[in-house]
């Protein structure tokens, strides 16, 4: 394996901070700014193999996530992009579960007024597949599940909307970033995978449940990411 550069996209401070703290305590790091986004980099080495990790705190939502992804690819020549964060349960998963996304779709992309199905983008792909190799590495983690992920610029608390998104897209969880990141990676031909932890049930109790988990600033997602890095390094 030649040297590789991995771009990491986090949304808010609570998702980014555990990774930043872990890397800072590790001791080999450098902080940077990427077009206004806070970032931190580190390097993993085994023999003559190196993995360069560039992580950014992009901010919530699709525009922020897409912009940060494009910048990581353009500025650092990222060979692959990973994302980690919290998601609301839609179907078949529960709080505290870990899910590796098998595909990603923007559930709120809406041209139904001109007779397109919800989510469909004219003349282009709109359901983006995860990189199969990264998915296999993630599934080696104990308790990891896999499923389709849906995205939208909203915090999902509506049971009817949740059921609609599941019916249309067969998603198991919903977030505000993965579909946008996947879209950029698809166009740039850069492998992508997202790992999500289920924080809430995407219903009327979601905000309380989400805040409770988010404010823990736990390092479980960071641990999963570093297991993937180690497996890449050992190949």
C-alpha cells in the first residue's frame, strides 16, 4: 500500500471534539484552517506505510458538508473520505446502534412539482453507494450494522415524514450530511463511507434524546474510525 490521505468530515463541535481530543492526546498532530473550517491532522505509520488524516469540523447541513468534502479533496488530494456522526432511527435500528451506510440519498431533494419522484435529480445519479472495501473494514467492528442512510436539511421529528422516507427510500436512519458528502465523492470518484451512531428515534422525543447523547462527547465513533485506519495500515 502506498501512502494515502484520508479526509474526515464532522458536523458540529460535539461530534468533532472527541476526535480532536483523542488526536491531541496522542501527541502527533497539527491544527489548521480550511476555508474557515477548523481542522486537525495526524499521521499513522507502520513500516514504510503512512496514512495522513485530515479532519474538519464542517458545520451542520448539506451545504457545509459538501463544501468541506470538496475542499478536502481539492486541497489535500484526499484518496478517500470518511464521515462519522449521530443519526435518527427510521427503521430496524435503535439508540446506541452503530450503522455503516451502504448507500446515501437526499430525501428532501424535491422536484415533485415538475413530475420527478422525491429525491431524484434530473440527468444524474441520486443514490450513492458506499465504497465496498471501506464498508467491509467497518463491518469487522463488533456490533456494527449496515443499512441505507437518508439525508435532509432538517432535524427529523415527524413520524409521518419518517415513515414516508422509509417507504420511498428504504432507509434505516436519517442525518443532515451523508447524502451531500456522497454526492461530491461520487462526482470526484473518491471512495466514501459514513459511520453513524443512532442517537434518537426521529420522533417527538428526538431533541431531548439527541442532546443527551451529543452532549456526552463520547469517543466511541473515534474508536471505530481508528480501527478502520489500523486495518488499512495493516493491508
